[in-house]
C-alpha cells in the first residue's frame, strides 16, 4: 500500500470533489476535476467516507480487503440485514449502506438533504431516488459509521457533529413548534371574542362560529405535535446510533494506559455522558429556546391588552424565575459529587458480582456488605440533599403562583378603585372583559417562560457536570498506530528490541533498561526470569499496548510506532495469562467477531487439542460459555484461548503461561500443532517442558537482559535452576 500513497491521496481528493460536485445535481462524471489539497475540510461528511473507501478499494488497492480499507479511512463497518435497517421506498437507509452483490459488484446507498442516492464506484455515477428493493436480494449489506471527529472541543461542537445530517428534521420540529405557538395565540383571541361578543349577544350562531375554529385549532395543534414527535423520534434514533458508534469506535482506539486510569463502571458512565450531553443540549435546548420565544409573543399580546398590568405580571414572573434559577444552581453543585458516588457504587457492585466465588470462599460477605453500605449511604445522602432543594423549589412554586395571581388581581381592583369612573358599572364590565383574555395570555406567558428558564438552567447545570466527566474520553489521544499515515504492512515475523527501557507511571524504578534482542521469522523464543522482572510487559510492548520509555521496537525493520496498529495486531495471535473468555457460544468465542466458517473453527479447535471435547457436548459449537468460563475447566479455557489465537493463522504468536493449566500430554499435542503452524513464537513460561525446545531463551534479572542462548547454554551457566519448575509427569 505504501507504493500507492501518491495515487491514493490523489484519488481521495478527486473522489471527494466528484461527490461534492454531483450531490445537488446527480449525473455521470463527465468533466475534469480540479485539484484539492485540503481534504480534511470534508471529513465531517460521513457518507463521503464510505464512498471514498469503496472507490479506493475497487480502483487502487485490490489486494487489500474491503474492511481494512474502511478502517484505513476511519470508517466502522458493521454487517447487518434488511430487517435491522428497515428499508422501504419511503424509508431509505439512515446510514450509508454498502451492498455487495453476489457477483462481487458494489453499490452504496446514502441520503443527502433528505433525498436518497446510490453511488456506483465503477463509473462514478450517482443516481437519485434509487429502487431500494435491491437490498432485499441475497446480498451482503454493511452499514458505515464515521469516526469521532477531532473538531469536537466543546458541548456545542458535539451538537454540530451529532445533528449535521438531520437539518431537515430539525426544521420540521421548528416549523411544527411555530405552528403550535401561532395556533396557541388564538386561545386568548377566542376567549376575548366569547366574552366581548358572544356572551353579551346571547347568539347561538356566534357560539357555533367560535366553536368551529376552536375545534380546528385543537386538531391542527395535535397534528403539528404529532409531526414534531415523529421528527424528534427520528432524530433520536439516527443521532444516537451515529454518536454512540463514533464514541465507541474512538474508545476502542484509545491507548491501553488510558483504561488503567479508570474503573470499568466509571469509564462506562463517562462514555454515556457524551450521549447525555447531546440529549440535554439537543432536543431539550431547542424546545426550550422555542418556548422562550413564544413566551415573548404572549407578553406582547398581554401588552396590547393592558400595558401597566403586563409589567406587573412580568414582575411576578421575574421573581419566580430568579428564585428558580438560584435553587436549581444549588442542586447543580451536588450533581458532580453524585455522579462520582454512583460511579464508585456501580464499579463496586460490578466487582462484587464478578468476584462472588472468591467472596464466598473466603467468607468476606460482611466486609463487602459494609463497603457497599458506606458507598450507597454517600450516594443516598447526596440524593437527599438534591431532593431537599428540589422540594424547596416545588414549595416555592406552590406558594408563589397563587400569590402572584393574587397580586395581579389586587392591582386590577386597586387600579379600578382609584380610577375616576369607579362607580360606572360599564367600566367594571369593560375591565373584566379585557382582563379575561389578558389573564389567559398571562397564564401561557408565565408557564412557558418559567418552563423554558427552568429547563435551560437545569440543562446548563447538568451539561457542565456531564461535560466535565466526558472530557477525558473526548480529548484522549488515540493510539499512534491509528493515524492515516500509519503503514499497513504484511509482516513476516522478524522482531528486534533496540535498547528498550520501560518504567510504569508512578513507579520510581525502571522495570528494565536497555533491553536489546532480535527474533528471526519462524523461530521460537522463550522469556524467563523471576516474577516481576517484566516478562509480560515485553509482550505488551510487542502488542503496542505500552510505549517504551526509550529505545525502539522494530517489526521486519519497520518501527512498531509507524505501523497501522490494528492491521498489525490482526497478524499477531495472543494468549495471555489467566485467560478470560467473553460470554457467548464457542463458535463466537473462537471466531472473535470475525467471519470464519465452521470448518475453520473446527480446525483451530483441533490445533488446540480440544475438538474432541467440543464434539461430545450436546450443543457442539453452539454451547454457551459464561463470562468467566465457569462451565469449563481451566485447561479447556486455555485451549479455547489458543484456538482463538490460531484461527487467524498469525505470523507472530505471543503466549504468556498459555499452557500452565494443561497436563503434560495435552501440552505436548498443543505445542506440536503450534510448532507446525510455522509462525514466530514468543513464550513467557517457567515450565521446563515449555521452553527446553526454544531456539533462544531470554533470561531477565536485575532490570536487564542478563543472558541469552539455548536451553543447554543457560543451564551450563547455572541461570535456570531457581527460576524454572520441572514437570516430569
């Protein structure tokens, strides 16, 4: 792929320009394309990413898989079915959808400004209003998700990213809200008409004439609210799917050290905070701002009825708003401690459930219950304090609203008493006639303004808290190996450490210093030494989970830091110490989310010497394994881990005490199968039978590589006596 860098970049530029030129007026590409040098300006358009990946796949790098090219262009590809995307003529795919036909050809469905298009990467044609029935044929269908952009630096830039493709739906919401507000303005007018005209005239025909428009207004308002709800629902689905996928795509690309800073439950809640911010600042703020505008319209209507009375009513509402904002602010001061307390409690609950066998076996239930009680007490106390301020707000509103209404009535009566014609009954009737529609407008003004300010205050306080918790995830830097400049190389298995030193954060001493060694392709290297000398850390460095403090690691002569880390890891098989299996069927566990046939899975199980055991199970490959693999033995769990590592035919295999739970006979069979695989093997072990056939052994002691050589050479130096355990059975 390196040989095509120039043509690859130029194709990206041309493809982007072609799509932009044809979006508004889809047609065949029949014109020369001007050069573009700043392609990053278009990274915000998700559908362009998918079209770009297809174009490069078909025209430039035919030897690279489609999925790899999507990943290279920072696109997450998920295989789906027609049932999950719900395609119809009136409901096209929400996300860019790739269709791979049975004949191997490709087509992309996407939407732009509410219209449906297909893109044919073979001739560059973009067709408008395509027939979606093509998706119902037996084809492979993938949905494409864009990556989380680096341009997100504030809550509002997060909103811009989340809602950028839903402009039409947002306009529908605004338009429907405007209609509801305009129709709502008719309520005071109808009230005034009833009081001033219908009731004095005692006319049945006028009453019917007023009922008909009132009924139409109610029906029209209901229809507008229905479309508003449908648009909100559509936005909620598309935005939440896009944002959550982008966020989790980023989380999966964060460096290993990031996950060591937070507990699992705390990190989960921080990730969910990003969607919470979108919900708070998205739909709620939009509706609150519209409500704020409409309340101003009602105030103008009040002003036209009685200017002085309108100012009195505004003063009553202003006092209510000031107190409401103050009380909500007091609640907001407790939101961040509450979020932290619930994160700690959730993590403790998770750890308790996961460690229940150990808790039961050691009789630690009283200690666990005491710790859980202290954590839930803290969270409950914060809840109680928040509810206290919330109760004060409710009490204030229940008292102030009647008092405010009483103040308005008092001013009306007081003003009438002081007026020159106070004894005139006609003036009294006229004042009442004016006051009735005025009060109707005041109720709408007060309720909508109070609701808007309360919502905005609450949203602002919650958004600050959620943003504070989400910032570590949003601003975390992805692993260097995910950058567009990273090299996608097919490795052979040659490895070299060049003066590598490493120290863990918050540690004062180096784990090891100036470590240098080389591994030849297809060779067997064993790493041994006393516990804590850094054997497992070397494997993590090879995987790119950690970065060296100094020195460099090279794979086939290329620095590991310059390789596309995902593509590299796909060529490395790993079995870590104390293998933990994810929940799922044996087929799902071994295939690890990739597309393998049953024959390939059975072959991997045979290599791990566990195929006969699986065949005896009633459900075979469909047997469900629990999260901690409690339904199988430790040795079987290790062998499933080995099968999962071998199924991809790795070029490099890293084993960390991977056969420690196997008996001697099983270990011999597994070792032979691994040896026959012909890949580069690096094994961490203390077991004599594991490392005695190694081509070279690395012996680490006192933070350094003390010796390297064959088994017999190190034994002759007396270095392996204390660090190995011999198994003869």
